[in-house]
């Protein structure tokens, strides 16, 4: 009997390197892939449909759960759509806080990406390094919103609350000695901005550590150079955005080309690749972390010098402050109306897009004048990237599929919404 070489292999949906419930049906010739067919729908939570049943202000929490690694950026796209329909002006300080947290979120996303991508390809240490830094940034999320992941911090009209004056402290416990707690609390003595500034001063050194481990590592280069090549022209045709598009040599970044909030006042560069392979996309994201660090620094210096309100004074849309709700009849009525039925948004349709860590995150919103969206459509960057899986993987080995999934930086919450 001759050996049968052609066979079909199931990759996922419970595979640790599938980054979510991705099922790939791979048609193999020996170890070479002839066809890769991504199957989705194993996670589907119906976010877009659920959003049509809830008032506008109650949908912000759903946005966090789309790409659950870039929580505040998802909120940003949705909140901008509502503000555009309402023609709502937001305070200057809120714009800077949003930009700062967008960039903190971008660093969070890229740390998760580099940790898991390197782990998939076989580098264990990277994962531990990246999560060490993520812990500090998660503390920033927790300090402003009370939760480490699903923040629900951005609101139509600004942000939920101003930046706190103190950071949470580590306590002595049976797992942590007094001396260890004191060491961990050294840079937590000031405000949130002081702690963030301390992080931005340390972070470039950490990125250098990542580069020492990976950039010239011959195993890393063997696994990423020349793998999953996408030409500039093809990247356009496939609807790539973000680092996937910039890795193929296209200088396109919504923060520069269609500035929103205060990005037009920020000084930063757009990193661009040349070969469009996994290695170039890795270099682009590494440099993006450095640029995000620069933007965060600029936001910190402005926020330190410019106190002010962070939420619109229009109480038809933005919740009144607690003392106002408890002491003033008007405030109580506004509070009650806002949290029971929300607010109506003028009829119309709007599309807003932001430069999400993974690419262009767009929100298309149709309002029929009611207090809930008539239709909400999310343009998720990961969905377009996943659709290129067959093209990127054909002709490569099975082990390269893992590198390609890693370089696409896929998170299933936004693909299977």
C-alpha cells in the first residue's frame, strides 16, 4: 500500500496557540499546508444585536468585551460615535486623558501580543517579562475605573472620573514580607500621574530587554523572516489596517491621517516595515510601543499643568456629580432619568474610526431618534486579518501557522461578535 500523504487536520478550537476559539481546518500535503480554512462562530455572543436592546449609555460595557485586550480603545470608538450624533463637545482635559489611556492600552495590547506570540514560537522568557510590565499598567486601569480589565471608563461627554491623587498600595501578608511590600510601594507614593511617569521612564529599558532576547535571535529570525509575506498592494486589497498594513510598507495611521481628540498636537512617528513578513510586523509593533511611550509622556506633562473638569456639564447626557444628585432636585431627576431610560440621540447614521492597537476599529451607528441604537455595526480589524489566513499560510509548514496567527494578533471577542 502506498502511503497516503494528503490529509485534513483540525487545528483548534481549544488549541493554546489559536488565541481564542479559532478552528482551522488545514488541508495538508505531508507537513505543507495546501489550504487553511478558518471556522468562526464558536464564541459568538451577539454583541451587535444585544446593543440594539439596551440604552446607549448601557452599551459601553459591551464594547470592553469585544477585543478584551484593548478595552478602552473599543469604548473610545463607540463613545465618539454617540458624541458625533449628539454634536457634544467634551472638556479638554478629558481628551488628554483619553489619548493617554488609548496609548497605555496600545502598550498593554502589544505586551500581550509579544508575550503570547513569542511563547507560541517557543520563547518562554518573553511571556514572563511582558506580564511583569502589564501588571503595572493593569494597576492604572484599576486605579481609574475600579477594575483591571473591563473598565467602562469612557463616557459620552468625557470620562467617568478624574485621575486619582493616590495609587493603591501593596500590603504586608503571609506571602509578602514587610520589606518586599515597601520595595513595591516605592514608586506608588504620589498620584496616578507620578506613577505613570515613573513607568514611562522605566519602559524603554524594558523594550531594550525584549529586543535583546528576540531581535537578533537566530531561532526567532528563522521562525519569522520570510513567513506570511503580504505585499503592499495585496495588503490594501485584503483590507489590512494597523501594524499588519504598516508592516507591508504603507504609512497609514488614523492618528496622523484623520486625527481625533488631541492627536494632532502629539509628536510621534509612524513605524513602517519593508518586507511585509512576520519579522517586520514584529519590529513595527516594538517601535509602536516606544512611540506610545512618547505620547503618554506628553499627555502626563499637559495633565499635570492643566486641572479641570473631565465630564460634560450637560446633565441630559452625562451623569451629575453625586453631591448634586443628593442635594438638588434637578440633579436627582437627571440622575434618575439617565440611569433608567438613558437619553435620546437625534436621527441619523454615523461612522467613527480610531487607530486601535490592531488596526482600524470602526463603529457604524444608526439612530432612529430613540434611546437605544437602531443598528450598531463594529468594523473589527481582526476579522479582515483572519480572512487572509488561507493566503498567508498556503505553502508554509504547520509550525508556521502558529507564527502567522501570532503575527496577526488575533483576539476572538471582536471577530466573533
